[in-house]
């Protein structure tokens, strides 16, 4: 069944009309160069649970970002018409998402990740016809989950994590996942923009487990040491 756009999304969509890359990261996005890519920030709603966002967990055996939760997405292909096409294609390839089940709402500002030289466009979507999803390539994706916004904004589930490089940024604990790095930075900003965020103890800082300590990301940083992961 197709679901109409819910009213709880109105404040976020209104705020995104004036969003800039600086709202997500202090880093200036290069005007040229970089590896163009996109991720899908897919919002949905579950009865008796409320709004949620789709997140995947990368396989522990990957060389880069092993075991790390992330939005579906990846590098642009030459045949992709735009960032939206990239995000929807990647989501289909990774978790078997039907692109026709998604209403694309906005392309967010491009964000630069220095350690990989990716220029990432987050694409915001409304999942108007949710359906079961699953890892299509278990060697790349270990798990797929819909994380309720209510759990993400629960103060008990929010913290900052410290990378061995010295980088410190926002993080969330939800459904057995520690969401940090670029994904957590984008989520934290969107939760604030949507008016959903709740006060939480910002002095709660935990060290990243060694198995999670991939190169430091960019969005949502609390530290100027962004290049340490190069």
C-alpha cells in the first residue's frame, strides 16, 4: 500500500530548503574533483513504532569500513543520470530495495570525505511502499535494519566516539548497532533539523573498539583533526 507523506516530515523538509554543507561538516566541499557518490537516507514509518531510517551493516570481512553501519549507497556509475539514480541503484544492488517504492524528496548538499576523496550526495527519500529487504551480497552486507527515530533520539542511546586518530564525533547505539562516522553525522544533523532531537549528555565519550577503528570520517565532527585517517 502506498503511504502518503506524513506530517511529521514537514519541519525537516522546510529546513532542508536552506541547508548547506556547513550544517553537516566544517569541511569545504571541493568544487571539482573527488569521487562522486551518493547514499540513500530512507525514512519510513512503522505502526506502533513511528518513523525509522534504513541502515545496513557492512560485512566484517571487507577491507574498508568492515562491520560499520551505513546508509545504502556507493560510487556513481557512468550510466547514472544523477545522484538520485546512484543512490537508488546502489540500494537495489545492496539490499534489494525496489526503487519504485521510494518517493525521492531532496538531494542534500554534497559532503566531502577526505580520507577516501569521496564527494557524497545524501539523497532523502520517503519509503511510501515498504517491503522486505535483505543483503543481496552477504560478502558485502551482513545485516539490514530499520532503526526507529525514537531509539536514535533516546538520550540513553546517544554518545560521542573517539577515533584513535583523535577524531571525535557523534554516535548512536540502536538495535545492536553502533552507528558512527559519516552516517551518524548526517543522522545527527537531520534529527536536529527535523526537530526530533532530545537533549543528551554530550560529555559521554567512548573509545571506538579497535575492530571499528577505520579511517576517520568527515560529517558530524567535533574535532578539527579531519585528515588524520589519510
